[in-house]
């Protein structure tokens, strides 16, 4: 078992999308099914929570302050107020191809765009209706990648020339890379990066370190895997939860791997254990500061 420090006071149903704010020295993350955004002040260890009207798939820091959140019906600017109050402003709505869908994984690129994915909430259907969108000045537009079931693992290489994407559905379990033209925000040349069907754990949320290595949670296996930029599995860290969901680099020196997790459906919060908690690992390497969303749709200004 890797050395770890538990940093959350709560256990989430579906903890996801840890985002470290360098300016605030604070960690944000979400509980998707709990419809919550959470914040932990690193120095004081004070934790706050805000309840949203919809499930929140992913969040990003906003260049205007606050957050942006991809939810069920669209992407919203979020101001977290006192007394757990929230002010929402819709940046872009979405018309899903079928009912019972929401946003899932997401991350900003270095140019300030917000890349977000969608999925059918009933994974048992294995519906190929999931897609990846890019939010910028023109709105969400058309899908940049489609035909996915449970898109995850969105990340960008340190040089900004490669984009990563996974599909964590049990029938897929693959990670791909794309050539990424950062100035134009274009993806091309999709290719297989790693096939995890014969590896422990399904590919879930991910992050990239300063050396360009790709860290991805092995959901259902209690592992976090580290791949080289060439797709070679370098090591796997055992973690104290069954379903690690997403990782991010944070802490004062950006050298802590912060990991959210999921409480299995068969388990309750009353049972002992750490499933659903957020914890920090010393991965022996640092990450980069998370970019802020700055490419606000013209219609929202």
C-alpha cells in the first residue's frame, strides 16, 4: 500500500474532478451523485460544501473568479457564496441525443478552453451516445469526438501537442492520444495509447506530471497507474480505496497526487473504510498548475 494522507472530512457517493487552485491554496472537487461542490483550504483544513440543482460532472477554475461546472443541462459559471449559497449563470446549454445523460469528465487546456465529455447515466445500456465537446467563444458547438460510452481521462501533454482521452466502460477500457493543435484547438490522428482490458482496473480520471507521464486511476482495482509518454506502464500505486476515480497534482509545491474516490453501491457511509474519501499520495514527482477557463462564449458576455 502506498503511503497516503486522508484529506477529506466526508465520504462522497461519486467523488470526482479534483482541481487545485494555486492562488487560493485550496482543493476543489465534486460529488456527482450528491450534487455537491466541495472546497478544502489546505492550511486550515477547513472544508465547505455547496449543493447544486443538478449533478456536477466536472469543474474548472475560472479566470473571472469562481468556477465553471459542466452539469446535466449545460455548462455554468459558478459563484460559491456564504451560507452554502450558489449563484449560477449558464454559459452554454446542450441538447443531448437522448434522455438520462449528463456531463462527465473535463479539463481546461493551456489556451483556456474547457474540454468536457458526456455520457448516458445508465452504464448498463452501453449506449454509444457519449461525446467530447470544447467550450470556447463560439459555445459548445458540435462534438469533437463521438461514439463513446463513458469518456474519461481528458488531459494534455506538457508541451501542449498531445491530448489524452479514455473510455472507462467495461466493454472498452482503452486510452487514446490525439495530435493537438493548441492555437486552433483541433484534434487529429487518434491512436491507441494503452489497452487496459488485460490490466487491473478500468481507466478513469487522469493527470499529467512535469515529466509528461500520464497518471490514471484504475477504477475497481484500487490502483493509480503511471504511463510514460510512449504508453509504457512505469508503475502502479496501490491506494486505500476500491474505486479511485480521478487524480490531480496539488499542494503548496504541486507534488501531492490528490485522488478522489467512489463509494461502492453495495456499501454505506456507516461502514468502516475510506471508500468515497479524498486522499493525497507522495508520487515522487510534481505536476503543473491547472489552467483557468478564459474563453467565455460571446453569447454569455
